[in-house]
C-alpha cells in the first residue's frame, strides 16, 4: 500500500459484524419495492442518513462505481456496504443473502406452483403479468433514454444498437452492440465531465481484488468450453446465467433481453412462461435479478426446481459481485480517466437501444394481442410514469383486470 492510500480517509465507519449486516439488510430485502433506483434511495435513507455506515460523498462514489460496472447496481451497492460494515467478504455475503433471498423464495414458490394455474381466470392472470412487463419495460426505456441518451451522439448510438440487435439477434448481437457502443463513446462522447470527488476505502486488499477479477474471467471463459465438451446441462445453465449477469449494463431491466436469448431461444422456457414470471417479479421486493430463480425452477431440462433455481440465482449475481469486490481497491485510480468515462457513456446509450428492441420482441409481440391489451398496457405505463404508482400496484391492477376479463369471457 503506497503513501497516498495511507493518507486517504475511510469511506465510513467500519465497526460492525456480519450478523448486524444480515439483520439490517433482511429488513431492506422485505420492504424495498420499486426497482434499483428506489433501492438506492432506501439504502441512503437507512444506511447513510439513519445508521451513518458511510458518508454522503462515499456513498455517491460507491454508486458511481456500481453504475459503471455490469451487474445489478443496487445489489452491488448493498454487497459493498456489507463488506464495509461487516469488515470483509463475510459482511458482503450476509448483505447479499438477506437482500436477495426474500424475493427469490417468493418467485421460487410461484414457479413450483405455476402448474396449478389452469382455467380462463388463471390464463387471464398470467396474461396480465405479461402486460405488466410491457408497462415496466417501457417505463425503464423512457427513464433511461432521458438520462443516458441526452444528445444526438448517444441517441445515434442507441439507434445503431437497435439495428444491430434486430438484424443480428441473440446474445451475440447484444454483446456486439454494447462493445460497438463503447467504441463509439470513445470517438464521439468525450465531452467535459464534472470532476469526481471523495474516496473509496474498503477492507479489500489489492491482492484479493485481483483474485476476484481473475475468477470473474475464469468463470466467463471456461464454462462455455466445458458445456460444449461434456454436454452437461448444469454447466450450460450456469454459463447462460453467468454470461447474462456479466453483460448487463444499466440496471435490472436490461437482463430481460439477455436472459430471453439464453433460455427462450433454446427452448428451455416458453416465451409465455418467461414473460409471466417477469411480470410477477415487479410485485416483489428486492432485486429484479431474482427473476433468475423463477427461470431456473420452471425450465424443462434438468436441473430445474430448487436445484435449477439455486444454480441460476448464484450464477446471475456472481459476476457482478466478483467485479465490484475486485474493483473496490482500484476504482480511485480509474474513475477519473476521461477515456473510461467516454466509453461508458457509449455503452450505456447502447443499452437503451437493446432494451428498446426487447420492448418490441419479445415483450410487445407476446403480450399485446388485442386493443384491450393495448389499453391496459398503456394505462399501466401512465400510472408508472405520470402518477408514479409503485410497480406492485400495477401488477395487482393489470393481473386482476385480465383475470376478471378471462373469467367473464368464459362465463359469457
């Protein structure tokens, strides 16, 4: 450790224990509705203002790091705060488990009982959940476009990403769109950026950070070859969800097209089942990435059920956690570089385009089948964007409306 690092203040008080972290984050995991941006607000209220685990400058710096990296930003922030307060990796894992498992268990229970949903009312309920996905993804695009594509250059990158995704298809096209977006950002998005402030000092050594980054690369590169060589479905399952989690820039909603390409295209999960689960995910607290637990449980090839849910859940979160743990010791030296900031502007703009393509296919094409469907989806979108209704209320309204419509249609 050099003299400059010794002179830096800690990001916040480091006293605490993994058990304390577990207790505090369990409360957050049971009550944090509204998606990743809302989660960051809950964390600030509970951990910055009330408990003072970290100061405002340190928290803003940590949020910037997690938004820079691929993965679920709110879960990465929570994991990092657990590392800080719990004095290391055990605290981070306690925070992740407590924040993630409540919603994962709810979705697992729904997946295991999905086969019991039969009849017109049940079909209407599931169709309502697909319409929820239309409203929520449209809201995500609306908000992200305003913040991530505010100028002509980034709007052009987003449009190019739509074209690449539509004409190439699959996860390859999405990865290519992000890579080309980052390259375009280096060329066209080198505008003046505000100076960064504050420091990140967490109980993570450079050696531990380097090991975490090496593990991230190993898990990204090796499983595809093992799955191809052995034909083992468990390895293929881990690889599909790990790769999706490793390539998500811009928040939990962006994982939708990546996971759709990985599990629907090969026939592991039907598109109707996929969208119904995604709609339900909007009604539960905690991170949107817990959608992976539902998918791992409902897919046709084994392992599925509890084993499939566990593999998918760990795999989709693991890359983001490895990356943020690995970057904590190095972020101060990287975050102020103009080239890095420009590349991320371009990559984030490409994400908007990828999500825009996903809004049409598979979300819109599978859910909006009639004028009443369009009216319900539009109502959900307006409730989210204009009236600022919480997502769980949209789930209740649209699911109940479609279930009632299905029951009345069968009765009539």
